[in-house]
C-alpha cells in the first residue's frame, strides 16, 4: 500500500534526471523490508507554480510524501526517511530544498480494490 509521491518545481527537470531519481527512490522503498514489493507505488508531480519563503519561485524544491499504513515503528520510519534522503542528496544535491514527510494512514479507514 505505500505511496511515494515526489513533488518538485519544474526547473528541477533542468538539474536532475527526474525519472532516474524516481526509480532510485522507488528502489529504496522496495529494499527497505517494510512492505510487500508488489504494493509499492511511486509517482511524481511537477509544479509550474510555487513559492518558497522570501525567494518565491526563485528557489527550487523536491518534496517526498510517503504514505504508509500505520503500524511501523518510529525507528523504521526514521530509517526509511534517512535512506530516501541519502538518495535525494546524491541525485539532487544542487536543488535548493529537499524535504521528506512520512505519513501514517489509518488502517481502519483505508480501502483498496484490485481488478
């Protein structure tokens, strides 16, 4: 069920191979031993309009939202965040802002249908 969503400002595309970065982040999720590999989903969203502090749209960014069903320990989530950030820094260290948010989803409310 985990969903990795990489959001980024469009100038990042001139600095980073976005597809390669997404694949590398996806690989971290596959190899972290926290999920069934077939359930990991990764995607990216490019933003044309954004503002960052006083720099406005002059500061580029990459932000990772990683949604997973609750039940993992804080240590497991911190380790996942650390491993994702290692990849971000290696592949996109020239981007102004690199951030990650690991978010728990409520198992009681999550629904899934496979066809």
